């Protein structure tokens, strides 16, 4: 059977195949925070202890000033992940009580700076609330958003806020990737967090 014959046979087969039944969409769960009257199923200290066994990378999420009276914003974040390849999306989680998050939300953009093994002190500085975290920290502007791109990091991901979802006492922030890059230092190790300390 030549190519034409095989094509004709494929057309006949596909024409005779029954169309699959439509798939029913699952109901979307209600997005909400835990109410005051809902008891936690596990002890919070035990939750932290067990989940601390999962080693994570460490990042600093930054944003440009949202107005002329404001400086750049940034906070240390270990809850970061790639999310989608097409379209290119990433996600990070931030506490609902964060004082930095409203400034990032107003800017509408952010840059994720992936920290290298020697940047533990930088991470600690960005974990403090209320201080001028950028004093003495070298950075330039990320190309798409203008967010601070910190010097010496392993990689940077420049994003526009795509969506925000509630997740208990945190918010799940989804960013659409506009630009990104990585260090050419192949031997450089990442900063890791495990059981309450840096590795």
C-alpha cells in the first residue's frame, strides 16, 4: 500500500471512530481562608518539623518602586516554583500579613533572584521586616520590569503578575515570565534551606 492508500485508510478509520464522550468539568473549589472556627487537623509545630525535611532553594523576590515616594521592595522567599512551560509561568507564596507584598502588588511586576550558596547573609537581611533592605546591596534593573536584579545570584526571572489566589494564610502569586537569565558559573552551588538552616 502506497502513501495515498495509507492516507485513505487513515481517513476511513478516523471517520468511523466514535467521538469520545465530553468530559464533565469538576466544580471549582471555593477559594477562601481558614475560618476562626475551623480547627487545624495537625499541630503547627509538628507541621513545620515534618515539612522542614523538604529542602528548598532560596530566592529574593523584588519589585521596582510603585510610586516616586517609594523605594524598591523585596523579601526572602523559599516558596517558589516553576509552574507552566506554555505559557511560561512561575509561582511564589507570600504570607497574607506581609508588609512587602502590597508594594509588589501595586507595582504589578517582580523579579525572582535565585540565591547562590554564599548569599545566606543577604537572605537574612531581606527576611527582616521594616528595614531598608537595599542599603549596600549591588543590583541593576531587570530588563522587562525594572525590578532590582541582585548581583551574584545564580539566576533571575523577570515577571508580570498574572494571577493571585488565596491559600490559607498565604497568597499564591502566579507570574508570567517576560525575561530570564542564569549565571555562567556552572560550578556555583545554590543556597538551600533544610530543617531551619541554610546548607
